[in-house]
C-alpha cells in the first residue's frame, strides 16, 4: 500500500532521484536526536545542475522558482536516503534556508524560494510548512542559481 507522500509525489509527476553524493569532505545529511540536517542541495536534474547563472540577469524568476523546486526534490531524496526510504518519518520541515545567486539589485529571493516552500507544503501537507530564510549570494557552487538546505524533525 502506498503512503500519502508517495501518492502526492506520483500525482505531481515527481520521481525522487537517487540522493546525490557529496562533492567534498562533508556529509549529505546528519541525524542528531530527532533532527535531520540536510546539506545544501543544488537544482540537479538527471545528474547535472539544471539551472545556472545569476537570477535577475541570466535567469528569470520563474526559472529560478523551478530551480528551487528541484532543490526541494533533492532534499526529499536525501531525506529518503537518511530515513531508510521512509518519508512518513518526517514529522515537520522545521526550516529551509535558500541561497539565491543574485545579480546586483535583485531583491526577489523570497519569491524564488517559494518554489521550494510550495513543493514541501504540497508534498508533505501541514508537516511541510516551515520557517525559512531567503538569502542573496554573489555566486554558488557549480554556478548554480539556487541552493537550499533543510532542518527536518523526524520520528524515531
């Protein structure tokens, strides 16, 4: 029997990818007590960064929102790996922090971050509603347009 999270993902046409391996000397996730910390996820799709460049000059807001959504999909993939494949152990997404590679003068980081926030709420329902920060950056790894990290409360 499929759980509600798997059903919502299927309805949304989302297949979670394999969780990406870290690109350096860090862990993709850490569990401490009942908190799952997920390292920053890039907008990877089919094994490569799908959206690159500065938002506000190279990338429009709608495309950047899609990048944030891809980051959220990759967060869920990491959570699935961390939780032995069982996303129903997610009690609540506590906080998302979104980093947006921003052109000078770009001030809609919060709008870009809605891509990740909306996906979490749509997939996880009430448990997906979270605190957040949306921060503008000069550049991100691999020229990614967006990176999102997460803190998630989990059931034992």
